[in-house]
C-alpha cells in the first residue's frame, strides 16, 4: 500500500477524520477517461494562442473526467506574506510564511522578522494571522505585555484588538510575541503527531532533504548576488576615475593630427628616459 502524501498526514495531524472523507485521485480518473481526455487536451492546446499559453491548458479538459459540468470558483481566505513588499522578495525565502513542520525556533525567527507596523492595521500580516488562525482556533488571543506597558490582556474579537492597536495601547512587539506563542501551541499538535507516527516520519524525510537543498540553493544565489554587486561597484568605481591631462613628457606621435576616425596615437615617455610606450586613445584604425 502506498503511503499517503504529507498533506493528507497533515490533515490527520490536526484532527480530520479521514474515514468520513472520500479522497479522489485525479490521476485515477484521468486513466479511466484517457480516451476522452487526451484528444480534448490536444485540441485545446492547438487552439490556444502563445499569449494564452501562459495559463494551464489542462484547466479546460480537467473538468470532464470528474463530470464537474462547469467550473465553480470557491474563494477562500489566503494568508498573506509575512515579509514587507513580498513582490520584491525572493520566492525561496522561507520567511514569507509559516509551514506546518516549522519548529519553535523557526516560528520565533519568522514572526520576529515579520512586517508589523505600529498602529497600522491595513495590510498587516500579523493581524491577519490572528484573525484567520489564532482566534478561530482558541477563541481568544492572549497578550503578555512587556514590563512597564500595562497589564496582560485577552482579546476575544478583532474589533477589540484593532481598537487597542490603532490607539497605541497594544505594541507591535507584544503582538509578535503573543502570535508566535499561539502558532507554536497550534503546531505542537502536528509535531507530536509526527514524532509518534513512524509512517508520518517516513513522509517527512524527503521534504526535509528538499528544504535543505533549497536552503543551499538560496545561499548560493545570495552569494552570487553579493559578488555581482561587488563587481558592479568596482567597475563603477573604475569608470568614475579621471585620467590626468597630457603632461610635458607626452607628445602626439602624429604631430597632433588625428586619423580619419578622429583618433590619435599617443606616445608616452616613461620617467626613466628608457623605452617609449604607445597608447591608443580613439576609436579609429590602429596606424
């Protein structure tokens, strides 16, 4: 029997009763309807323009084997990126979101680096995590405020939390501490499930290796970017150098006349009075 993939193990870890869920594998449905699927997929591919090819051509024929009839969009909330200006961030940056297999140190580091501007509610990813994850899970959000910042407080709704946050009574530092603790408490259930389940542990190993490889790739990319930036700054520094004007020890070999391309050949005498050196100063033919 093939072991279930990691995402199904995650569902079990958070308490989903899989005996009440029917999981349909699309690969099985595709094999059962291959005669109808592939001709349609090829027909759609031929009729698509290159511009529209940017979108997956299988979106159209995928509905037929499942007898879906028509596409029904079911929008759901998507947790925001934890980083500021995520469109300018590296997609391989693990700090952009919280993963189910993150440990306590990972969560602490990600939340501490998360974008959480003081007194700003709009586009604040930390507040969105509280709204979409913490409050629905615990029914409350407990903030242990730092010393000198007032007593501890428990929020049962986003309205109360937003009011205190916008007024400045609730500091962003306190929000991050409480959010990190809440997420760690939630994911502790997942960690315990994987620690006590050998089948689940076997599914983690390849993902751990993939994460390590991804981290190594990101490190190499960052090193290359740093080296490229250093080379670019060095070249810019060289281009900014100003060369001295012709000194008395320098004379134009052509008697001051340039060739047909406007270039001149310059002969420079070395201070030692020895051999002479010619330097080409223009874009014409070498004489």
